[in-house]
């Protein structure tokens, strides 16, 4: 289980560092994925930065229950994105679903370990 916790948190970093940097820098690809700069895009950036900060903190001190909460929130919003965006074709939606599946394995292991 500790390995999966570390992998899930590192996955967050691997995705969120370039994504948040690209949104902040207004990289060309962000227009297609997130739309033009707007208050809504700024809110998404704030959520991503919060998840990134939480992931860094939990890598430093991985409390399984806290990791589970962070990952469960991510799983919930990622599973909702096909409905809120209205398509599976958006690259953010597709990657969200893959990441949610990975994090679900980690959460299942945390829950299984807590039950023992």
C-alpha cells in the first residue's frame, strides 16, 4: 500500500506541475483543453494548485487516511467531468478517467488495509 500511495501522489505531481505551469503560462494547448483565460479557468487552476500542494505535503508525510480523502475528492470530480463537459473526446476528460481509475486502486488498498 505505501508504494501505491507514493505512486498516486507522484502521478498528481507528474500531471499537475506541467498542467498548472501551462495554464499559468497560457500555453497554446490549454486553449483547446481549458478554453480561453476566464474566471472559470482560474477556478480550475486554483483547484489544481490545491491538489498539487496537498500531494506535495502528503508525499512528505503520507497519512493514509488523508491521502484517501484527497484521492476520493479527485475521483469524484474526475468521474463527473464527462457529464459536466458533455463529451469523452476532450483530452482532459480522458486523462481524468484514467487517473481516477489509478487512484481508485490506491483508495481500495487504503480501505482494505484500514479494515485489517
